[in-house]
């Protein structure tokens, strides 16, 4: 029954990674005369643009995740493997897996994306988590809502203020979205729910190293985003460089002076680095990497010298269009995945294709309910209209999978109730003040005598 | 602003536990001339009757959980504390908390429920988890869906069969619901998604120690439940006593012979014991406990000799109605909570109330899509009509909170698509075959040289 093993006459396309790039490549190859094996370490595709809504209690993980076997279930030529690629050999055309025997490939598509980058301060990760996985989002959700609970308990005013101070490092789309959502939580959702604290006293700091938010966007949208965030109660600090992160204090340098800010909830949205497959590719193929470890690709998304190895999505640095590499966003990954699938089909017919060109669908960043900024190139929008475009763009992409209905209803419900029903504090191991929370087994020990 | 501390003229009602009993008591006291403090270790009320749907990938945790501060937000006399009670002193009328200073109470309502009971084999817990918390449900969900993935990878036929064998210990409502849902997953949702295994070969064993399923129900409904489960593909074994549980084998004794069954997924739905507050109450007040540690209560739900301490819900053993104690189900807890709230209000007016009497709303257990058994006392139902009653009864109770809309839509969606969108394998630390899964940090180590 293992189609990938038994049908020996067709070329075997191995795709590593079930994000936007890998998944859209697999979908587009569903009817091609090839065998496809998609390998991912998770059993689901994650709709990452909405992950911040999980982190801030608006959606559940399952609302933005689709089981890969469901999405690709109709593609009879496709085999989904839950596994990790640990190495590859481009000479013998094999990938080595953690749990399975090695796989022979004819064509390899690498789409393993990026992870957080702490610029040499990897020890900050425990204190200032980033937002890439479902587990990250649940951890951030736990920290945000536990901070308000801890503030409600705290009697020392200074410590209480530290619990009510949220510092978000990085003013790109993720930082802007997190800051806006936390402001709405503090000033909207939680209003009147506590008895000892006034959640409207919450301080939300958005720290950006450059001179404006959303640096890749036009300057006027950066300004709009900043004023919208300020209206929501966010303090935006630009040219702000984080020099130290400790358990409950963050040190920020502005030009020639520094500030220490006490905060128990520090979130990292500042940088990404390529996943480890980039390094493996460089070692095995001599592929060139950029400064954050992304793989430099040819105009047809292959690696120089290896026409049967493609790199797509966030892991690829595509320098052949515009002044800067293409941004690490979902539409780029989707178009790259579809391009590679088409190129493979063409090659099987001995046809050629022009080099890849990204069709720019614009940039979106949401600030809060009713507010977003949108750059469509020919027009720049902000406010409610931009927000509606953001909503429909996301529903359009979600429609491709199986989650659209629930997310639409949940959004509608949240919109009218301003509620955040998914604000569960789960899997709590330590409280923000560092105390160990007991397991059921040792709870009885706690009883005083 | 701490109403519980500042308004000294009104009696202070302290409620421990935000399950059905505690929450309905707090809701009913919202307009009474008392100060209320509800203490729970979690920030949400869990709609436990639907927890098995989270464990089997139909619903997300947030769909069946409501933040306590939201549910009680409108009760201005009520203070919600996220904390654990570690002890109490009925003489000075204080409860001691883990994170807060002690609280003085005038009236104490204990509603801390029950946890799993392994009948002296607590070491089985790691291998055979029970289903009480959100974390339990996510762990069971992870194990169920990972077992199919592991079977897909496994080449040894015997080991593969062990991955495709699910043993559920305990034929009460939870066991019946889990077995039915796993059968639907294997024979419905996952059909055609794998390439190396045929999920319809999955063995689902439901092991019950008594001579029939659902022992508290009328015998004819037990028989209906068994035949419905068998139609779904479940193997029901009654008079089956589990004598040993090891990593991938469960030993079952039937009368005078034993059987060893290889299974990598063993789930525990066999017994409960009282939460630790029962023991604390017994030590501090001399309250009598039953065999599983539940507190024997007076006809007005107080503890003998302590008219201002109430015990309600699953933690209470109420022996004053019928031949057996009242069952540990949500309607009993709800009615007890509402009774105590009313009794407290009456007492403040120097009025009395007759002893508590449970108004039996019937028993429900769901077997699968379109199939349930319902005992309303005057009528016994099974099949589609019973299932519809089950659906509407649950939506009716959910309506009291804020989740009804999403759950209805999700159910409608699942019903028509037979999908299980929430089947994410998250937070995976070990695979069923015991291998450690790497964290991002040590992944690169894996690269072979």
C-alpha cells in the first residue's frame, strides 16, 4: 500500500516541511505523474499568520491548524510522514530520517522555514519566548493571563506594576499584532473582572530598534500603525535596542542612555534565523547561506549546481527581484510552492519555464479590532477598511483548508461580545513569581499540621 | 477595592472549587446580601461532560471552558481568587491558601470534586492516564493520534497491531464515550488517510469489571449500549478485571483465566477518589468519609456539627435519598449548589428550608454520532432520539455560559463532514515507542556526520 515505495516508474518528489511552501507544492503536485512524500515533524499545517490570536486568547490552536493527512488526503499519489529529516546526501539522492529508513528522492523540496533568533543571546529565550509554534502560543497565552492574576494577588505596588507591564521586543507585524491584542485585553476584555487591580493601568511597551514600526512598509503606514497603537494604549519606543533581559527586568538603550524597565512578561518578536536544514544543505551541497542562515537560491528556486533540489518559503533567500530579498511571508511561500510544482510538471514534459517572479499581493498588519494597515502597492489603507481587507484575506486563505467556518463564527462572536473565550491558563508549571505549582501527587504534602 | 475584605457588615461566603457545584452556588449568591469569594486553582470552569470530545479531537479545550471571571463578572459581590486551599481551621473559621494570606469565612462551601483512583496501583497512571483535566484530555488526544502515526511507521506486524489496539478500562459513561469516539476515529475520520495501515483493523477493547456496561443504568440500556458499541467496532468485555498494566501490555482476568493484551494506548476510566480536601475536612472537623474519601453530609449538605460548612458535588456522599448515594454527575452538583445558596439566603432572614432532595433529570451516555442511551426514569431511550436529547441537554447547559454558539457550529460541522479538526498532536515529549523527541535547541546535534 505504500505508494511512495511501490510505484517505481514515477519520479519521487520528497517535500520537507508542511508549512505554506511545502503544502502548496504538495497540493499542486496532487495530479502530476509523480510520487510525493511530504515529511513534517508535526501532524498538522499551522496557519501561522493567526498564531498571535491563539497567544492572546481569541482562537484555539485547532482553529488555525489543519491535519496534513486531511488536507492531502485526496491526493492518492501523496504519502504523509510524521518524522524529522536529520541529514541528506545529494550524491546518492537520499534523505535520512529520525524514525524511518532513509528515502531515495528524485526531486527534493526543502521548506523548513525559520525559528527565533536572539542575536547571540539565546539564554533570553526562557524569559522572552517567541511565537512560532502552537506550544509557543499557549505558553505566551499562559504568561499573559497569569500576569493579570499575579497582579491581582500582589500587594507590593512596585511588583504589581511589573506584573502589569508587558514588553514586546520587535516592531514588525508580529510585535504590532501582539501589542495591539494585549492592549485590547487590558482595556477591553478584562475590564471590571478584577477587584484589586485596575487593568486599564497596564503598560504595554513595543520596542523597535529601527526608527519606525513595520520597517518594510511605507513610512506613512508606519506612522498610522503607531498612532493607532497609541490610541489603544500602547507605548511605542523606536530606536530602542534591548541590551539585557533578566527574569523581571529589561534593559533598553536609546542612543546614548539606557533605561531599566521592570516587567514580568517580555515577549520576543525581533528576529528569525533559518532552520537547521539550511546548515545541512550548505554542508552537503556547498549552498551559500545569508547572514541569518537562509539558503541563496537560483532564479528557479534551485540550489546552484543541484537542479533537483529546491528551497522555498522562509528558508529561501531569493535575491533576483527588487532591491531586497523577498520577505518571509505566506504569499511568497505559496507562490514559490506552486511555481516549483509547475516547474516539475513542465520538466517531465521536457518543457521549460521562465524564472520565478513573486506577484506582490501586498502587505497586511492588524493592529486591533477595526484597525489594520494594508499596503497593496498601488494604494495604502489604514483603519476599518484595512481591517476588513485583512479579515477577508485571511478567511480566503483559510477556506482552502477546513477551518473557515469556525474561525468566522468565532470572530463574529468575539467581535460582538469583545470576548476572549480561549484565555485558558493551562499546563502551568511555574507561576510568574517563580513558585512551583504542585502536581496532584504531592499536593497533600502541602497540608499544614 | 477588595470587596471581600472591606465590606465588613455582610457575612463572607468562601467557596472552594469552580466546578458545577461551586459555580452554581456562586451564581445563585450573586444578588444575596453576602460577600462571596470563589477560590479555584484554575482560571476557568470546565464543562467536564464534554471533555472526552477534546480527548478525541472533536472540540478544543476553550470550547468547553469558561473563564470564571467572565461567568461571575457581573456579580459585584463576588471575588474570584486563583489559588489553592492548603488547609482550614473550623474553630477560628479560616482557610489557608498557597499564595494569599488566610481568609476568614462565615460560611464555607467545599466543592473540590474527585480525581482518578487506581485502587492502590497509582503507578499505572503514567501508562494509563485518566480523563479529568484539560491537560489529561490533550495527553489522551496526543496518544490516540500518535498511535496511528506510530502504526503507520511500524514494520513489525505484531508491534503494529499493538499500536492499533486501544484498551479502555471502565465501562461507565466516560469509558463508553471514549470507546465509541475512538471507534469512529478509526473507522470514519481516519479512513483513507494512511498508506501503510488499514485503520479499520483497529481493535478497541472496553473492559468492565461488572457484568454489564453502565452499571447504574437499567439493564436494557446497558444491553443497547453494548450492541451499539459493537456495531461501531468496539469489543466489549464484561467481568473483566485488570490485574496489571505495563508499558505496552495489559493483563485482564476473567473469572479463573487471564489474558495478556498488547496495547500501546491504555486509557483509565475506572474509578474516582475524593480530592484531598475531604481528608483535610475529616482531620479538622471529624467528618466521616466513605470508602473513596467522599465526605458524608447531613440532609442539608452540612457536615455534622458544623452548620456553616457545606460539602457539595462529587466530593459529597449524600445518603439520604434512595438506596445508594447520589451519583457524581453534573445535575446533582448543580442542584446542590443552588440548594446551598438558597439555604444561606433563607438563614439570613431567619427562615428554614426542608432537606435537600435531588430532582432526577435522568442519565445520559453518548455512544457515537446518532447514538446514545437516555434514562429519564419514566422512559428509556436509545439510538438517534436519545442522541438528539443528549445534544440538546448539553447545549442547554452550555448556554448558561458563553460557549454555546461555537460548540453548536463545531458539532454541526463535524456532523456533516465527519471531521475531527482538533486532532493536533501537540506538546509531544516522547513518542509511544518511548523515544525522546528533540527540542529545537538540540535538534542540530542530530545531524549525522
